[in-house]
């Protein structure tokens, strides 16, 4: 019985170490990537890039291609017709 407990304890410890060095390290790695991508400076950089893009787009005379404008216009008309709740 004593040998069984010792062997079981060793196997349990190896399983814990295996779990720690594989799954936990992967989770920590992805967690670090997530936080680095959504840090305050990164958000400000994305916001600034978006604002610059909007400024450039507003300077253009035509924003949408004619085909895109037709598709979006049809969609908006259908939504407006469905929202008329008399």
C-alpha cells in the first residue's frame, strides 16, 4: 500500500508539472499578448489612425462606390419600411 501511495504521489506531481508547463504557460502567453494589444497607448494609436482615416475620407468628394451606395441605400430603405409601426 505504501508503494502505491508513493507512486501515485509521483504521478500526480508529474501531471501537475506537465499541466503547469504546457497549458498554464500557453494561457499566460496569450494573456500577455491580449494586454499588450489593448494597452492605453495602443488604443490611442488606433484611435488616432481611425481619426486620420476619417479626415482623409471626408475630404473626398465621393465616399462610396456607386454599387456600394445602391446596396446600402436599398438596405436602409427596407429597414425604414420595416420600422414603420402604424
